[in-house]
């Protein structure tokens, strides 16, 4: 996949999280999943998710208020998790399709990733914008996550695990790579901060704070997540 990523044609749609009503996570409905539309959404504080059952139906554009984020220096790795990190092998962008398949597993509760989403994010991956973190144990894929990297923003989309702690290991590795240079503008966006994400250091920001920080994050240099960063920081 290319680095730096390839800029697709611009979208004709006008997407803007600043138009949202305070406390209302859903901002707009419609548009499409073309690469230019997806990137415009992320750059304006939005991400897509279908409004119908299992993610089908009309496309919704979301800007959670509050927004779950992991800023530089916020990740917490508890001793119990640190002890198991060495039991896994972690790679980046070596099994993007398989990670999407794991995240889109139809047996999962709350599933929302449709075949249309798989195709759309595969296109973004081919252009160099969408990335996966893969967690392996004894040669088997046991967890991972995927999302979109734009400037200093990594917008996490989904994660999965087949053995305990595998998705947490994926998040630790993502933050290690995305925040390796310590640039305080960088953000990992986790959309909604679940209990386990809060325990790992995720914070909840009001929408306007997120949008203000997003503008700064987008000015940070793009990170080559597939390249091993120098060992200058620890998590």
C-alpha cells in the first residue's frame, strides 16, 4: 500500500459536525461511502454508520457528544496487561481483509459492518488511508482493529478478539506507533468511550473540544504505521 496515501477525488457532499445539536450524536443522513466522502467526514469530525438493523439502510453520519479519545500520554497499561503483551505477535497492515472479517462477524452483538462498508474501507486501505493492527498467537489471528489515519488523527472504527486481551494488545500497539514521536497534536479517536477503554485511559471530550483538537491533529505529519517506530517512548 502506498505511503504517503493517495488523495482521492473530492466529495460533492457537504459534511460538517459543527452543525450538530449539542448532545445529539447523529448529525446527518445520506451521502455515500466513496473514498473522498469518507475522508471529508473524518476531517470534519464525522464517521459513518448505517441507521437500519445490523448497519443496513440509510447511511448516518455521527459525531458523538462527548467523544472518546486517547491523546498522547493518556494510555494506561495495567500490570496484568503488560504481563501478557509478550504472549502475542503484532503486525500492521498484513491482514487487513481478515481483520475486517473478524470485526464484521455476523454473530457479534451490535454488528454494523455491512459488505458495502467492507468494500469502502478496502478501497481506503488500497489508497493508503485505512490500516489494520493484527494480533497473532501460535500463527492464528486472534484479534485486531482497523481505522483511518489522516495527519495526526487515527480514527478507530472497530476491534475484535478471539482470545482474552487480544483487542487490548492491538490498541496498545496502535498507540505505540501512532504516538511514537510524542507530538501532542496527535489523537486516537475511539468514538464512544466504553468502560474498558476508559480503564485504558480513554477520555471523553465535549464535541467542540474534540473539533478544536481535531483541527490541530490534522496539521500533524502523516504517520507510516506499518514502519516500526524508533524505541523513543514507552506506553
